[in-house]
C-alpha cells in the first residue's frame, strides 16, 4: 500500500509540475557570429571601462550656458553610442556626488579618458570622472541596438 501511495504521489506531483517544466524555455543555442560581433569570450563576457560621473566643486550656475552644456552632453553620448564606444549610460541618485555612469567598450582606461574628455560636462568642469575596469556580459553591447525598440517616446 505504501509503495502504491508513493508511486501515486510521484505521478500526481509529476503531473502537477509538468506545465511548469514545459514552460521553462530551453537555453538558446550558442551563436558564434553574435559572440564575435559583441566581443564575447568563451564565457560570453568581455572587458569594459566603467566611468562614474561625479559633481565637481565648480558647477555651472543655472541658465542658458548650463542648458547648452547639458544639450552638448546628451549629443556627445549619442555620438559615442553611435560609434560603438558607449554601450550603457544613465543617471545615478546623486548620493556622494555620484551623478551618472558610462559603460564604455574600450580596451583600457586611457582610451576611455580620451572619449570622456570630449564631454561638455567634463570640459566645462560641471563633473569629474572616475574610471574602473569592469567585466560583464558581452550582451551589454546589444543595448544601443535594442534600447530604441523599447522607447515609445524616444529622448
């Protein structure tokens, strides 16, 4: 009787879990072309440079010059993204003066510094940059391609 009960329970449990197991997608097959396009290593990872943008001691006062500086900041980010250099960017919460971040697909910090030096918020002293080596999924390289497809109202 116990054997029958255990077998019945296993059968019922298996039947109850079957829809959940059937809904679990199989892992996507390895795509060598995509891995090469994104610079992925054998583990699907790659090196980046993470740039933290922080408040400086010399912010620009509110007004047209500041507004123009930020228009230039956004135009520069767009240019770097179109060049395949800037893969992720966004604002931070401002704690400890941290205002934003860039994830850059560049070989080293010196190259990142060269690109960041073109940003009006750096040129005009509104912000300073802090640089860190960063290792993450090569899938980040797809963000510039996919992000516009998610925005009903582009910025």
